[in-house]
């Protein structure tokens, strides 16, 4: 036993300090885990190298798979509203208004996706079109004349006329529906809707009016539309004078002219919104307009109250650090006010207080960029559509332009400061989005806290993007409108704002997995919070229903039931419209505390953002406005090259410039179904591709000129000065301070549309070409260029190719053609040409061996030095012959030579018959000896 104990203690001492797992299984598991982690890291590196996403910024167009988390539901508005049939009258009213809200939303979407871009790009020309046919690329489409382009756009304008007609009818229908409901004799108004404010309906109506205002602004801002229309009318006038000569029947021509008159009146005069305001809002054959609409005091009070609330809601947050509503909502408010003024112009006196409140909004928001270059100015809009003569306006009508300039001056002064502040906010937000600890723990307070933290991050990113875009578009719009140049100190901040937008969008893309996993839970949490807030009100009404309810309480209870039903389903756009309208009918302000009502409003706003955050993100991060200030793009690149520490901005700047793609490709005047019936000519889809191709080459040309070319020269100069300072032992050559250019070569390859831009590869190719060409000219410098290659690798990490050029040896044992070119005068003096063998043979002197040069020697030289020596050989030969011919020309003009030549010419003419037109050799030798006596050396 003692022996065994001793052996055991010795074994323990032997294994002392060696950590072994509890079981072999654990050891194998740990080793397998380490292998998997290492393999995962290796696969990650391979993905970075071989993946499509070769830049730091995300290119969504090349994503093979996208995740769309927008709520979708197949159930219609009617089936949703009529889920509860205990109150049919309420269901009918809500169905009508919900349908109208949905239709107005769809009309706005159609205008944005179908008409805005095509109208903005009408008449656009590429740089090749401006320079003429000689500058146009092979295969590029020919530009169209204005009248031809207008002819191609006629189907598009007809669709636009139909759209405008439908939009005007919907506006008329909404006003009439409101007039019928909000009437002093209407029973439903007396019982229920007297205290109901349908603000969501007014907001949708304002959005539709804003779409018409935007169409007017785009048409008025594009002079090519009016020019094309003028030329097209002139062409039709020629056709009208001789219809048979153009193969057109008179009846058909009259019908066509009627369509053109309608098109001119409804669209091309840029009075689309004015026509919508001027239409009749009554019900023909039933109730007159004056008694139903214009003379309806209840409707007037409802309209006024809605405008007051919207003005208060938008005015309080306008110009604040965080604006929770898009600035286009201000355009919608003004459009709604213009409609209100036009409807009640004959029956009610406009309120000066409301007009002044709207007028003063321009102090915080002087301009709104609607689309492209189309801008909207509050003061001009009010003067055109809702003028009111009143005193005490701030600013006065004569000082509006001055106030805009003052606003722009103040904006330029604070532009860099605001940009830096937004940069810090975006950086902090990105850190929170990328931090796995925050996303995983949520502060350690459970699932609800985790979802709340993630939902707050998602919404904060949208608000930041809106804030950045507002600053960017306001600055661009004011500089374009007032024709004030952008200050050089603000150019970088302008680019940084666009880059911040793409950084926000890229951050959402990197977090798309987390968002996709949690968006349904975030929306579900918001829906649950709304139901929890509304549950006490519903229980209170249900409890009181046993004792009997007033009609207004019955409608409120039906509205709450409908809200609960909608909140139990998917929060689509139509369901959210129903919820908002139903909550208006529920009259929550009378049954809930103000704090609880504010919570309901906040959760509705949050639900709207979460349900449509992808669409809102694309709109907020869209940087196509940079296309209209393309002149400053070279300055963007130049600033980055002058400050290499800013090189990480390049991928985001290129991503921002890629947003111009949709704008350029929007030039498509005909829908796909009508594309085959177009006239023969330039295909509009080819036009969009030509615009995109021209913009792509323009941007890459600026990138080449401002970054690539200067970078190549800087690197070459740095390498030369470094080598020369060592060879010549002059340290003063290295006192020149070069920028830290290594950051450019640390940048990964960039993808701009379908072109790859590798800065490192481009500079390497330039140095390889330069060093090779110079080495072929001066072979004795091959060692210096080899050292410069090694230095390029050590300093910049450039792996250059070896040129394999010998220092002085030749591919064969014969003469080198480069040596002949360097001593071409000796070669001409010592060599003769044998026409039979086609080779050069050295003149015989006293040596035993003669050198010869044949085609094989030339081929060996080309094989050694490359084809580049052919240009060098031609240049040397041309220069030598030029010098000799110049000397020979001067020789012939010498008086002694000229006199001897004239003497021989006269002798030859006098004895031409005897000589039989042959100059004798004896006479030539005599002439030669006479010339030599003059002291002129023999020419070779």
C-alpha cells in the first residue's frame, strides 16, 4: 500500500501543472469548436475577397436577396370595416372615408413613381449631345428635335391628363362627402360628428393637392417642355394648312387638335392645381354649391379647425433639432389652405391671423425642394393661390427675397457646425446599432426593454436621416434659387451630408437580419400598447351600455371595436387609415386623460414609422439632388485627395452619386404595354441608358482627373526623390513633405454601377508602364528602377511586375538596334545596304571581320526590349533625316553651288539632242571634282 501511495504521489507530481479536461469528449469538443471558429474566420476573409460587396458602402442594387418587411394584407377596406355589423350607419361613413384615404394615397404614389421623373428629365441632353456628332460614342442614340420628343411624349401626357382628371374628381368627392356629413341638418353631425375632427382625411387631401402642386412646379421649372410644346404646335400648324399633303384627314385632324387644346389647358400651362381649385364643388341636380359647400358654415368651421390644428402641429416642430414630420407636410398644409380659401371665397372672410401664421413659416422654412430642381416657396404660393392684403406681415412682401438671402447667409455660416453636430449624432447612433451587447441585452430589463431599445434605434435612424436630408436639400435649393455660389469652406460639409445618408442606409442594411427578426415583434409591441391604452375606455363604454348609451357613445363604442379588430391584424396602410379615422370618431379627448391621449398619438406615429420604415428610409436617404450640382463633384474628389485622412469617404460618396440612377432612367414616356406602338426613332429607354452612361463616364472622369492622376504623379515623384537623395547624397531632396498616400492604397476596390475602380491596381499599372518605358530607353538605369520598385512595395505596398530587361546584354550576339539609334550618324557613315540580301554591311577597311545587320537582328531587339522600341526607332530616324535634308536644302541654295548647277542645266538643254536626253557620266565627275575644289566635304 505504501509503495502504491508513493507511486501515486510521483505520478501526481509528474502531471502537476498540466490542465486536463474532465473527459476526452470535452477535449474533442473544444478542439472542434476551435476548428470551426478558425474556419469561420477563414471563410469570412474569403467572402470579403470574393464577394460582390467589394466596397465599404452597400450597393443595394446588386443584393441577390432582399427582405421586404412591409405589412401586407389581402383583406379589403369594406370587409375590414364591416367585420362588426351592429352599427351599419357608422360602417357606411367610415367605409367611404377609408376608401377615399386609400385612393388618395395610391394617387400620390402613382404621381411619384410615374410622372415626376419623366417630366423632370424631359428635354435633357447629355454632354455628347451638346458637343455634336463628332464627340458622340459609337452606337449612341441620336438626339431628337424638341417637336419630335414632344410627339414621343404625347401618350405620356395623355396618361397625365387622365391622372389629373381623376385626382380632381377625388378632391371634389372628398369635399362633397365632408359637406354632406358636416351640415347643420345632418342627423349624424348633430349626434356624433359635431365633436369629431377627421384630421387624417384632411392630411390625405393635402397630400393629393401637394402632388398636383409638385407637377406644376416640375413643368414650370423645365423650360424644355414649353419649348418642345411651342415647336410641336408650329409643326401642327403646317399640317393644318395642308392636311392632304401630310396624309391626314381633316376630321381626324380636328379631333386631334381638340385633344391638344385640352392638353395645353390642363397640363402644359402649369395650372394643374389652379384648375383643381377652380372646379365646381357642389352636387349637380341636387343641392347647389352655395348651400352645400360654400355656404356651409359647419364645414367652414371644421375646415378652419383642421387647419389650425395642422398649423400648430407642424409649426411647433418646424426648424427644431428633430423634426418628426417631413417638410413636404408644410406644402400639404398650404395646399389645403388654398383649397379652403377658394371654396369659401364668396361666403366667408379669410382669417388674417391664420394667413399671418402661414406667412411667417417662411422664416423657418423659406423653400422646399419638391423633386429634382422643382422648388416651392411659401410666399409665392400664397400670393398665387391665396392672396390676402393685410398689414403687419413678417416679413413684408418687399423683404421676402432679402429674408431668403439672410437665411442662406446664416445657414452658410452655421453649415459646418451643424454638419459636425449631425456627424456626431450619426456616429453615436451607428455605434449603438452595431453594438451587439446593447442589442442583445436591452439594458438587462427583459424582452420588453429589449424591443423598446431596438424600436427606438430604428426610429432614431429615420429621424436623423430626415434631419440630414432637410439640411442638404435646403442648402442646395437656396443656392440654386438665389444663384449664390456655394462657399468653398462648405463644399466638404455638403459632401459629408450625402455620405452620412448613405452611412445610415448601410447601417440599416448591416442590421437587416436583426430588424427582420424583430420588426414583427416591434410592431406587435406597439399594437399591444395601443390596445392596452384603449382597453379602459372600451370597458367603460361596454359597462355603460347596459344602462343605455347616447348615439355618440354608441358610435364611439363601434369605433373602438373596429380599432381593436384592426389592431389584431396586420397594420397595412388601409388598416392604419381605418384606425386613425376610428379613433377620431371615438372622441378620446373627452374620455381619456391628456397624458393617455398623447400616448395614443405617439404610438400611432410610431406604428406608422415602423410599418413603412423601408420606404421612408429610401426616401430620406435619396441623394439624387446631387445631380443638379454636378459641377461641384470634382471639388468633392479634389478635397479628398488633398486630405488623405478623408479617403474613407470615397465609397459613401460614390454610393450617394449612384442614387442619380433612378432619376436618369425615369425618362420613359410610354408604359410597357404601349412601347411597341411607338413611332420609329430614338427609343426613350435608350435615352435613359444614354443619360446614365454619360453621367457614369463624367463621374469616373472626375475621379480619374482629381484622384488617380495626381496620386500617380505624387507617388512617382516621392519614389524618385527618395532614390535620388540616396544616390546623389543630397538629403535636401527629402525635405519636401508628401502627404500620407498609403491610405489610398488601403482602400478596397470600388464599384460604381458596373465598373470596378481599383486605385491600387491603377497606380501600380501606371508605375509599371512608366518604369518599363524609361528602362528601355536607358538600360543602364535598370538598377535604379528596380530599387524604386522595391521602395514602392515597402512604402505603399504596391506589388509591381518585374520587367526582365537586361542591363546591357542583348538577346543575340549581334548589334542592338537601340545602340544603332543612339549613334545613327556613325551607322550611316560606315554601313552600306545590300539590296540582294537585304541587309546592312559594314564598309571594308583594314579589319578582317565585317558586321552585318539583318531582319533577324531587328527581330531580336524587338524580342528583347518589346514593341515600344519601334516608336523610338522611327522618331530617331525621322529626326536624323530631317537634319540631313535641312543641311542639303541649305547646300543647294548656296551661290557657288547654284551657279554651277545653272551652268550645267543650260549646257544640257543646248546639247540635249546630241546627248539623247542622257546626262554623261564624265560631265558628272567633272562637276563633282569642281565642287570638291570649293572646299565642301563629301556628304554621306
